[in-house]
């Protein structure tokens, strides 16, 4: 049997944003994307802010 090699992740450039955030591509169902946009708009925030807050909340509850 031939051994397979794991592909190394590409090294990304240092972030150019002053807040240190980096981009990350996430695939989601179209309905979820629309729900995120709607919820973010209802909360007067951008979709990335809504998602970031939701991820932080989910990770905190998982660690607790």
C-alpha cells in the first residue's frame, strides 16, 4: 500500500488589518447565510460581526 502524505497548510501572510483578524472561508447552506444576514441587520451589525459573536459564544459554552 502506498503511503499518503498530508498536504501542508499554506502559510498565510501576516494580517494587514490593524485589529489582527484574518479571513476564513466557510461554506454554509444558503438558508443559513440569509438567516445570518437578516439577524445581523436586525441587530444593526455586519454579518461578520454577528458570526464572530456567535462563534465566541459557542466556544465559551463548549469550554465551560
